């Protein structure tokens, strides 16, 4: 059913003027101008599903080179992971939470706790409401205490989107683990989220030493998380195919048991082996 | 067979005057006067088995509210866990270990190492000897180095009681993991316990930022450990039943796919939904 | 000379639309609506100089109660301090630096490094240019590496304003120590600031676990820093006067050598002493 | 005037039965039976003033050997120090604070906060009231938040005793620094002490990895703190005199510029130098 | 096929003079003179396979006593482990990597990055080339950033040797986890190894607080890693057999449910039980 | 008197073959081949005194650029400093200490403790004996516990050389502070050095994330320590003179009060100001 998604867009329009930091669709388009793909109605880049599928086959090693190709500050580690064996891939929806200043929060009803009527409140749940299929909620909450989501909201994310990256706390870890979805967080606590306010939704946020933009492709493995700009994602997956073939060939040669590691890796020294590899690469790239 | 338990009581009486810190049964009763349940002969509150069974169904989130209802300082995290997926529930038997002062330890033979005959020594094992079925040994050992238990003593705890919470070190982790019992500890080391003395058995102890009393209900999940006073445990499990129903209903509504997270959670906004929930709650509470 | 200040305002107007996060004067007024004092042309609250003078006489202990009077999240510690014995008091000018995303930074020339002509660049120095007498530059740079100021820019701050609070790194500490001004920072390094972009100037920023607004009164002592909202500052300094008298009287009584600490502190128990204190308070408040 | 001291003893007698952990004078004497000196009326060992004077001339290096002579677990470091250049020497009065359990605290009015009348409360100040000239208050507060003393109570300690060692927080550091007394603590915060209870006064307490007994000689320098048992203190100061002479001779030889470090230190190799040193030692020991 | 192993020896000879730190076979024999077993051609002790098999049955607890028998500084913990449930046992081949000094690295082509032809470079892979069946590569890389091995080189180690202990970083953790081999490391990162040079191969290296010699028996369990000198390994495995029997008997007695922990553990008190144990031990040792 | 220095050389020759890691003078010359200055008889580069004098006027900021000019891995921070206001400048003599392996240490008598006669022992003092005027002892002791020097050996360093950088512990801090010399260390403890062995003297060592060579110029300020290769030191000091002039001019312009920080810093934008600066630079460089 399309209804909730339309509703989400409407909700977005409504809340757009109502946080400290916000971007109009035009502004979001301007700051992500090099996006080569479609966009959502709110301006957020929409990397196609088939590209996301190919990202799921990547390893962090294959994304690594991206920093040297003009896209710095995209990798963050030090998370705890709900399901360490499961990759997290999706499009970023972002949320910035900051410590409560009641005089600021009361202006737009962005605070927790709040005296405003529930339907007027802008909260962390307002960002969850925006999730589309394939979306990952990315939350900068490094300055606020309390579990941002528990098993109920995690279940909502699972029904709507693809997972979460929270630079902050969650609660009810055992309940969340029962859901077939992974997520990244800093600490699990029993306490509820409180004493904070929404500073911005779908604005650039920092997650550790990275800056994340709405629409970035989230790629999480058991080491950490990459936030890949839409403009870079195609080159990354194309190059990864070659890496897969290279690793396949390298291991085949090691299986033969005749070679030292330096004979073969990172690339063959011997010219006959070089040629053998190039032919292997050519053949398997064509397939 | 009842024999070992009677023996334990006798042992307790014998060692009662023999540590730096100790409580007579009268004193223990006085400090836990609000206990609504039976007691062990030594004055320790005995939360009934059927309540412990209900505690096993709790999540940390459901215990959380207890701090606001007049019971602060009951939650501690930062442990390593022998079997993270397995809940730990039981009644606390407490032990306080402190760095050795030989002139103090020699008075009551409470030290490690000790020159006293084995049968006169008061050691960490003296506290293990007191364990009854359903008991969890809770040890403040944050100031002393060395593994307090290895696989042999862990096996003894398993045969007698329900598990352990050690604010300190253990050893032989691989051997302990083979036993069908969980436990919480700070670090696994190869070295034996030494250079310490028993300061008290079944006295109040601190575990991190909590104070634990003998007879508290230990509740450990994959996030941390709660120590629930007997006086509070009934209210906690009763309230948890309602939380279970609430979460069940919330997830059912999310399954319908028609609602935003804020429509339903933490409670429905719309009056028809409110009424629907209240009827659901009533119906399922009755069952 | 007024020239540079007028220039600063002009510069502000010019750069106002040119960062990711920005507030118009109207927005800034709206988020600080409870400010009882004048404002700068850009909407920033201007706590009067005579109040700032009284703040210089405070101790952190005297500010402490503010959190319970409705102003949470205002204290941050864990800084290194250029001159630990010297209090830092002034009005906050804020700056948010985040890790560089070149596609974002190139839009408004907010990045470091930058290919844009110097006069078009928005940098951390753009925020320094806004400093007025009595201003403290408050910089959220917890996600970016490199020394944000060295001795040259510290000297500029000294000539223009009152000091700095940097949730990040500085460089050339020995040179900065030679200037008659204090400052708070996290770490001193030899490296230059780079690989970052300006996210906002005179917007709300987080410094550790606090949210700081432009115009907040910065109060730093040897323990940490308070950011006092303009709306609260008068009550804080008034109440501090009474605390000063209380401490004076308490120490006089301790000097007499006849009393236990509990006889006198935190308040006298004996009714005659109570009366004596009240008269002392009344008399010294009147002076 | 003797009055307050008599009063202190009376106060001690009164509060003695009123904490969770307590020792009668007989028990305290039993646990410190090897004390070779006089005792206070409450059983606490009283190392004579002339010995304390000699302790003031020690360095931590000179106390170090004590651990190998049968007195382990006496050294703790990692403190912040109010006046790093000033040695702290005195007799320990001990206090144990633990997280509040209201049902325990209400029994003897040992909690903070408390509803009991001020004159019935047992608090951290009850321990301060016991201080005698030359006493150092030693507080185990590693599990409780909030500043245990501020400038008023620090002033009281200064008037009565010799300083403090607090394994926990203090507040109003700037005010405390103005008093001519040093102290050791873990962190300075603006918040008041709360949410705790007194577990024992003048009982054995742990400070980091040490166990401290009432009457131990506290020795603090710029590296850390030693707690020297009365039974060991005479041997320590006697041996230190020889170390002073050894260091004096060693430096004189180094001043001559003719020797390698190994020729002289830790003891001379050459037999003529050995003899020279022995004569020097003999001569200067005699003085 | 023997060919690659012969090749390895040749390679070793060739590179032997080519690092900053190196040992001739004679020197290596001199520093491991108490080795009771055969040696590899390069002088490295070769603990026999049947002893390694017996080491696989050990627990860290059983190795622990070794430090008191004259072999200190052999245990290190704090690692992350690729396969925590799988023991790592093998003979150490060592490698020391240090931060690059280009003027040093250029002399022997030991640096990364390097301009020298591939076949002249001495790199971390040169050490991997030396691996024999049953060998564990032990790398001191605590001062250098970047992943020393990824899935390709891990696969090479798997084909040639038995596993790795890296006091440093690895990359491509997910890929390495797919290989049927365990390893110990400090952190997983996406970045490649760079900015370092080889300081020595098959020289003594430090791993945390241990010194490891080529030929030491590596023993890793889920707590940490022991490096057992060849001279000590026989005594360790012999003594472990007795410990196994002791633990077996202890648990049998606990199973009977009639004994307190102190009756049985660490050894029986009662003389009849003592005798029972001794007979059990004798009987089972004979088998 | 020259005697001890000649003696030192002799000692060096004697001990040269007697550690695990050692370099002949030829080897040391080979690894520092780009040294443009004289050498000591043992091959160690000898940066002239007049250059060392100019280094004393540097700030860390002025050394910083060196990493981009081909000399990476030279800066380390995180030290405690004996006299933070005093710069440390001198030529490095290096020492590597590692955890004791008795079978290795007994070969060359390099261990602590040792049973060898004092005159045959190679210890940390053997490295101190090599110190020449202007030398700084640089010790890698990050893996060994205990205070490497106390006040006696610090006094020896003061009489012979210029200071110390110890990646490890020292003892007797108060005694060391009385000497007119600064030093860098990680922690002050009361315990003596033990349980270690000398791995090498005047060999490359790692200090944190740097590799230090014998003869490097040590430059320590209140932020950290640079180890400057002899080949780079001339360029560093020459460039620093220009930086001094630049900073002087910049501050003069800020004193005028007419300029924004961006008008002047890091370099003037306006062409007239640019010219003014260039003339100032030229004039002051000529002086």
C-alpha cells in the first residue's frame, strides 16, 4: 500500500520548517548535486535497488580505496553490532539529536520530555516515520543518554526499512536481537531516551569521524560502517568485481602449493604469471 | 538430600563471628525489614521460586522503571558474560574480598595465602559453601587480582546454585563455558586468586555503582545485571505482564503497515486506537 | 575604532546564507526568546558587561543549582586549560566544524583545503572575525583532526575577544601560553587544521554533553565550563551573593574551634545559631 | 581547647552502633594488635608526632621496600592532587560510602538524602567530626557520585586535621586550593554529594588496590599515596636515613665526573670505593 | 612437495643479512641453547608434532604455573580472536615491523611503500614465505597502522602454517572468518598496511608484555596467548595430565552432592578422601 | 677531563657484541648515510652544537612540516613531563629494554635481576655510561614495569648529558624534580626496574608511533617530542627563522586593530599588504 509513504512525504513537508537545522529539497539537491541517480520527492538521492544489491556483495576492503579517489571521511568503526555476521546495506535517512535546551525545544516542540500534544511533537520517531523500503536510519546521538530505540521501534524500522546506525545508545537488546535485522550502536542500556531534542532530520550529520548525507549508501560489515556517496557507488561496485576475480585467482595459485606469497600477491612478479592472471581476469570479467 | 544444607547453616553460624564485617540474623532482618516473603534460617530473604520463574521472563527494559519507584542504584553493566544468550536469575549470596592486610587476616584466618590449617580458614570458598538451590554468588572483588573461580568451583556453583556475578576476575574460561550455567565477570585471566582476604560474607556489597543485599533477586541479561530488592519484585513482574501485552499489540499494528510509528507508539494518539488498545489489554490481562 | 565591528556585521550578513546550517537574526531571536537583555545586530543576546563582571566572582558550585531550576545540560568538563588559575567569562560566539565532504564544501567554499579564492572562503577564521569585546569563541570540532588555532589566531582572539572553548585540538601551546588569556581545549598537537568544513556559525552547537547557544555566558574555572543562558544569569549571580555570605559565616564559626562540622554545615542546627546566621546574612546582604 | 575532642569521642560512642559496618574498640585493637604505640580512646593506633615528622622527610622510593617486608597492598596512585608540591602526612580516619539503598539507610539514618532530623543523621560529616590534630580523612567513595567536600568542609578539615584522601569526587576545587592544605581525589565536579549512605566509619576501607586501616600513617607525594601500618613505620624511617646518606654520597661521586654510573650505583663495585662508602655511611649515621 | 620449503630456506639465507635486526643460525642457537629438541636448518627450535598435539589439550590454567618455574613474561591477553572457540597451537615464526624511516628502509629495501623492484623487497610477506607446516606467524606491529593481512594472505598462512598472532591490525575480517583457521589481533580496519618497515625476521619480538622467541610454542585459547619455551613444554604437558585427573575426580565428588567445596578443593582435607584421591590419581596416571 | 669519555668508547666496543640487537659502527653509518655532519667514534651522527642551539628556539609548529618533506613518523605525544616549561634538546642515545627471557639474558648477562658479577652485566646503566655532553637518553621500555631511573641516575644524566625520553616508568619523581633538567616519561611509580633485559643499545628503537635512530635530534616541548633526523635539521631551523618573522608581522598587524583575521592570516590577501609583508620579511631576514 502506498498510503503511508505519501503520508510520510506530507509529514516531511509539514515538519520541514520546524527544526533548528533543516534543508529544503532545493538545498538538499544543491549539496548532493553530483548524484547521478533519481531522487525522492524531498530531494534525497535514490540509489537504485540493483546497485544496492551489488553493494551487498562488497567487503570493506573493496570500499577502502574510495578515500583516495576524492571521497574522504566515510568510514567509522567502534560500534557494537546486533548481528555481526549480517551485512547492513541501504540508503541513509539522517537524524541529529542534541542535549535539551528547553527554550529552544519549546519553539518547535522538538524536545523530550515535552508538554506539547503528541501530534505536534517532533521527535526521533518523526524521522523513523520517513523511512522507505531499503532505508537505514542514521542517528547522531553521541551527546544524549538513553536508549533511542527498543524492540518496538526496532520492529517498526524492520517493517519499513533496512536497519539502523546509531552513534548512541539503544535499549532492550535481547528483544531487538529477535528481529531479523541488523544494526550498529555504541552501548545497550535499560533507560529510556530523554533530556534531548531533535536538531535536524535529513540534514548532514556526523557519525564518529564521518559526515553522513541523506541518501548516502550505508555499508556495514563486521568491522565498521562505510557511508558511500551516490556519486561514488557505481565505481566502487565495478572495481569490486575485479577484486573478486583477483582474490579467486590468488587463492587458486596458493592452493597449488608451489608459490611463495610474494610470487603471487599483491600481483604476480613473474611475467608468465602476470600474463596468466591477465587472461584469467579478462575471461572472467566477460562472463 | 538435606544434609549439605543443614551443614551450610551450621558452617554459617560457626563463621559468623569470624570476619571483619558480619551481620547477625537479627541485623540482616533489620536491614531488609520490608521483605514480604519467608527467610532462610540466617535471616536472608527467600523470594519464592514461582516469583523467580516469572522474573526469568522479564527484559531489562521492564525492570528499568524500578529506579523511579524508590529503588535506586540497582543496575550495573560493563560485564563480560559466559553465555550471553542465557538469562541469569536467582537469590544473592554475597561475598566481599579486599586486598590482604596480613595483620588483619591472621586474626580470623581470612587471608590468601594462609598458614592456618585448611579447616580453620575462611576463604571465598566459605561463601560458596553457603549456596542453596536457586542462589547466585555475588562477589565484590574489584580490588583484588587473580581468578576467583575456575572450572572446578564453577562446577560446584552449578551443582549447588544458579550462577555467579563477579566484579573481578575468573580463570579457565574455556572450562567454565562447558558447564550449562551463565555468569558475569570483568576479565578472564590465567592466574590464581591470591593476595586477598575475606572482608565479609552475606553483608551488603558494592558491585560497580550498585549496593547489593543478601537475598536480592539477581536478574542478568545480555546488557547487564539488575539486583531487585525482595520488596519490589512482585510489582516488577506484575507490571511486566502489561508491557508484554502492550508490545504484542504495538507490533501487530506495525504489521498492518498502515501506521506511522508515532500513531501507535509509545501509545496510540487516535481515540479509536486508544480504545482498541485498552480493550486488547483488558482481554489479555484476564486470560 | 568601530570600523572592524561594522565590517564584521557586514561579513556576517554576507556569509549568512552560505553554510549548511544557519540562522537568520529572526530565527536566532526566536530560539532565544527568553533573553531579558539587549541583542547584537545579528540577534545574538548581549548580556551586559556589569553582569559579566559579577559572573567573574562565581565558583562552579554556585552555578551548579541552575540545572534543577530548569536549565539542564550546561556543564562540561574534561578539558585541558591554558591557564588553570584564570577564570574565563564572556559571551559565546559559536562555530561547528565537521569532517569534509568535498561535494558539500565546494558549494559554499566552506572546506579546508579549498581551491576557492581566499576572499570567498568560509573558514573557522570567518567565525573569529565576528568576535566582539567580551566574546568567547566556542567551537565544536570533536570530529576533526588538527590544531584549530595556533599562537597567531590565539593572539587575534586575545585582541578582539575574551578567550576560547574548543572541543577539539589546538597547536603551538607554548606560544599560546605566552598570551595573557585562557582557553579550554581537548589536546595540543603540532599539526594544522585540515580535512574539515564549516557546518555553521552562530548556530546551536554541542560541546561534549551540552548544547551551547550564541550569546550564552561562558563560565570556565579549573574544573570545567558552564554555558549559562542569558535568561538565567541574573538569578545565578544574585543567589551567589548569599552563598558568599554563608561561606564566610561558616568559616568564621569553624575558626572559633568550638563546633563540629554538623553543628554549622550545611546550616546551623541549634536555634540560637540559626538566628545568629540569619542576622549575619541580613546585615551583609544590606551592605 | 580540649572540649571538641572530648565531644568527638562522645559522638563516636554514640554513633558506633549505628552503621552497617562497625568495630568496637576491642575489635579495632584486635585487628591492629601489632601496633607498638599508644591508642586513641576508640582503639585507633596513635603513631607519635615525632615519627610523623620523620615521615615527612621520606620519598616514595624509601617506603617502597615495605611491600617485600611483609606489608603488601599499601600503595595507590592515579589521584589528582590539590597541591602537588606539598607532602601529605597524618593518621588515617576512615569512611566508607556506598550507593544508597533506602531500606538500609532508613534504619540508622545513614542516607543522603535523608528525612531524619539533622541531629540524628549519620553522614560523611560524622566522620569529619572525629578528626584529631594530625589526622587525615580517608574516604572510599569510588561507587558514589557528587562532590564529597567543598571549600567549607575542606576548611573544617584544615582547622581540625591534616588533609584528605578521597577515592571519589570533590567540588569547588578553586575554593579548596585557597586553603593551606593538600588533598588527593579522583575528579572535581560541580555537583553535591547525594544518593549514597554511610557504610562504616573507622573500619577497614579499600582505596583503589589497597586496604586502609584506621590509624595507618598516610604518606602522599607527587606520585601517589602510601598507607603505612603503625607496626612498620619505625623501620621505614630508620632505613630512610641510610638511603639519604647513600644518595648524598652517590651524587658527590657523580659530581667528581670520573665515574661511570655503574662504578657507583646502585653500590660501588671497586673495593676501595666500597670501603670509602662504608666509612662515609658510618660517619654520617653517627652524626 | 618439498620444493617450496627448500626455497624458503634459500630465501632465508638470502635475506638474512638484509634487515636492521637479524640473527645468524649460530646466534639463534645460542639464545635458545636450552632447547631439548631438533632444529630447523635456520637454527629455530622444532618442538615435535606429537608434543604440539598434547599442547592442544591444555587449558591456560594448566600453563599458568610456568611463570613460577623460571619462565616469566609469556602470557598476553587483550586480543580479538577470529574464532574464539578454536585453540591455536604451533611454532612461532616472528616478524618485527616498525614505523618507516625512509633512510633506513632504502638501505635493504625493507620499507612500505618501496620503490625497489618487487623481487628485492623485504616485506612482511618475506616472513610469511618462511612458514612451515605447524608454524604460527607472530608479528609485533603495535606501532604501525594498517591491516597487515587480509583474506588473501590469511589464506596463504592457512595453506602453509597454523595461524597468526598479530599485535596490530588486520583487514577484511569477514573474508578471514571464512577460512578454517583462527588468529589473534588487536583491531580490524579497512586500510592497507603502509608507512612501515621490516626491522627483523625470526628475531626476539615483544607482543604486549611478553618477549617471544622463534620456535616458542604458541598456545592461544579464548582468554589469551601463551608463548611456551621449547625447554618448558614437556614439563607443562606432563603436569597437565595430572591436572586433568584432579579436575575429573573433583567434579565426581561434587556430583555426589555430599561435600562442601572446601572439603574437596583445591585438595581434600579429610585423610580418607586424600587417600582416595591419591589412589585415583595413581590409577589414572598408569593408564 | 676526557677520561670518562674515552672509557665510554672502550666500554661501547666491549659491549658491542654482547646484546641481542647491535650495530657495528659501519652498520650505523650505513643506516644514517644521509647525515651531513661529523660522527662520534661509534658512528653516531653528531649534529653540531650551534645547530642544537638554534633548535632550542623552535616550536613544535615549526618542526611540523617535516613529515611532508619526506621524514614521517617523528612525533610522539602523551608523555608526562618533569618540567613542562623547559624545552628538551639534544642528540639521541638509544636503549631498548624488553621483558626478561632468562635463557636469552644469561647468554650476555643482559638481564635484571642477574647473577652475573656486576662488572660483567649489561644493564640500562650501560647505556647511560655512553652519554656525552648534549646527549639525551631515549629508552623504549613500554613493555617493562618499574622505574628505570630515580633521582640518582637522573643526577648522573644531568651531569653527563641533557635529559631523557622514557617510553616507560620512572621513580622518585619528587627527587628528580629537584634537578635542573627536564625529561619525558609515561608514569611515575615507587617500584624499582626488574624483570627485563637489554635488547639493544644505540640501535633503532620505537617510542610510541615513531622510530628513533641514534644521533637523531630530540626536540621536546610542552606538547610532545620530535625526533629530527640529522639530514633534516638544517632545513628545519632555516625555515623556522622565516616563521618567526611571519608571526611577528602578523601580530603587529593584529595589534593595529584594523584587520579581520582573514585579511592577514595565514597570509595577507590584499596585494598592498602582501607587498608590505614581503618587504618586512626581506628586511628582517637580512639582519
